[in-house]
C-alpha cells in the first residue's frame, strides 16, 4: 500500500506474503541463502556483499544462530535443466536449486543482464512451488541492482536509458519476473523502478519516496508518499532479520559513505549491529594502497599525476568554519573526506617533487551551485590532454572524485569521448583511482582506462573481496552526428 499525508492509495497489502514464525518465541527462523552475481556490471557491490556477509555471519554466530549461505555465479543466464545453450556452471537455475536444498529463502542479488529463456523462468517458478515437508514455503527475494543503475540515482526514472539497459523496464514487458514471485513466493526489490500495475503487490517499495516525477508515474500527484511495509515485516517475521531500515529511501545520488550508511544491501539483526557493520564495511571498501604505492605499480618513462577534485563553494566555506567539530551530515563527511584526501595528495606531490620521471598537476573545480555545470571544455579531460600531448607523458594517473556539477555529489558529467580523444591518438595509458569515500569508478571510465592499456585501482591489491569479472575494455561510442536534414 502507498499512503501519504494527503491521500491513501491501496495496492494489495503483502501482510500475508509469508507466515511469521509460528506461535512460540523460540521458533527457529527460516534459513536464508544469497545468490550473488559477480559479473562486471555489479561493480563495487560484489566486495560489499562479501564484506557485509562476513560481518553478518559473525553477528549471527555470536547469537547462536545458523549462518547465511552464499553461492556466487558470474552473470544471470537462465535456462531449463540440461540446456544446450547455457552451460551448467553459468545457469543460475542450478545455483538456486543448490541453495534451496538448505535455504528457505534465497536473496538473489543480480543485474539480471543475461539470457533468460521462458523455459528457465518456468523452471524457477516450479522450483519455488515445490513443497518440502516440515519446511516453510520457498521464497525468492529478487534484488535487482547494479553499479551503473545506482550511480544514475533518480535520473534513471527521469531520463530512462534504452530498454536493453534495464531488464525490468516496462518496455521489456517484465511481467514474467513478477509472476515467479506471485502467490506469496517472494518480492522484487529495486530502486527507481515502476512495477507493472497488476503486480505492485509483488514489489518491495521503500518506506518513503520524495520524488514527484516518480510518483506521477504511479498516478499519484504529490511530493512525497509513504508505502506500506508489509513485505518487510513479513520477511522480518520469517527470518528475524530486517531487510530495510525504518525510514529508508532510495538514494537519489551515490557516494560511498552515503550508500553504506543509509541504504540496506544485506539484511541486519538490529539497528545497532547494522551501524557497526556499516562502519566496518565502509572502512574495508575505503582501504587502499597509498598514492605512492599506486604510482610504484605503474611503469612509465614519464608519468603524469593529476589530482582533480570538484566541490561546491558554499560547502567548502562551511567546512572551513566547522572543521574542528565532528561531521554531522553526509555532506559534512564528504567535505571532511575531501579535505583529508586533498592533504594526502599534497603530501604525495611534495614527496615526488624531485623525481624527473613524474609530473604532478592539480585541478580544482569550484562551483557556486550544484545545478551549475562547468562551462566549456571538461576541465579534467583538458588537463589530461595537456599532460598527454603537451608534456608527452606516456602514462597518466588520475586521482579524482569526478565531480563537475550538474547535480549533487556523486554525479558524473565527465565527457568520456573528450577524455578518450585526449589520450587515444598519443597512445597514453590512463590509470584511475576514485577513493571509495566519493563512490565507485563508473564502468564507462573503467572500460576507457583499460582500452588505453592502463587500468583502474580498486581497493587493495591483496584484498580477495575485489576479485570478480572485469569490464571489457572499450572506447566510448562517438556521439551521434547532427541531423543534416
């Protein structure tokens, strides 16, 4: 159900989606398993799930409870058994079957960007409806999420991408996925998604949405709406875990700290343990080599080192006035992180100032308002071009938050084609490090850097949580030619 202070819209409530733990307070919660898609599209979510699950299982073990199961598969290809088109190691049907041998509910975290046959979807539907004596009915929580979709935030609904970029786009007729979880067999959880009208009871809305454009797509005129959380209460009753925070909202923009602090990826026992897990996971995702350590791993006769940071002038002035106090908001934290990392950059530049094989440069983009974009040529790409062509650097290390305005922090408006042009003809290799405090490195930038012969630094080199499928190196598609008609 959706309701607000102005009106009340009724979707069929999900209060009966699952049976809560029967009778006794000592009843054993249903067993949970996780199927994790480790394809390149998932990006930073793969190490985050691994780190969160490690902490969650520690917390459950301390309470004498069974651990959450995990199975990983690259991609989301789905076909029936004995498929001749999808190998068994790639067919997620076998991953789901394996988990359901022990688990009662599977949380499938995936981009859904794979090949899905009607036979495979029907097989999953039948799998969920198999009855096992003395066990709860099977359920599937389909968590459709991937890095690029999170980075787009609310723009995903305001400026929808092509249908092939979104498997649950209404133009793709995604009803078959919703039918899988009908009849109390689960929910679909996804941010900035408009579910088909007839299947809204199977959709896990957040507690609150304050985005008028999205609400209009639901035929609701208002600036905010509150949604019934029967689906979340039912899952809590089934697993004694919370799948969403009490006042959670979909992220309009993505920064590392804001995402880990305010959004729920894996369920948690209680708010105190969620906060503890968040601090530990955020620290683990931010952990990396020093700038000097990154530079030592790059072989170059002449290495250009570019530190490029964008920020809002009013925010920076506020930070200077309150920097001796503890940060209170996510924006305060962002500016404190910016100042700390800026000092690290200055130290690295000072330490390498005498090296003739390295050239250090800084690019500060100060903006009066987040609605303003930098005028003219993208300043980061322009500085990269200067290092590549003017200074004859055969490799460039870019350490950046990527912010050039056009939205709040976490918005990326860099011109990928201009950046590619800056390095492609000169044969310059590009290496990129975006500290996780500012968010993940966009996959378009990762593909571009790898196509140049360079790469992207993510986490620590010795952290196995970052081991996953890599993006395919590729240069950005050229912009369409103007219509000459």
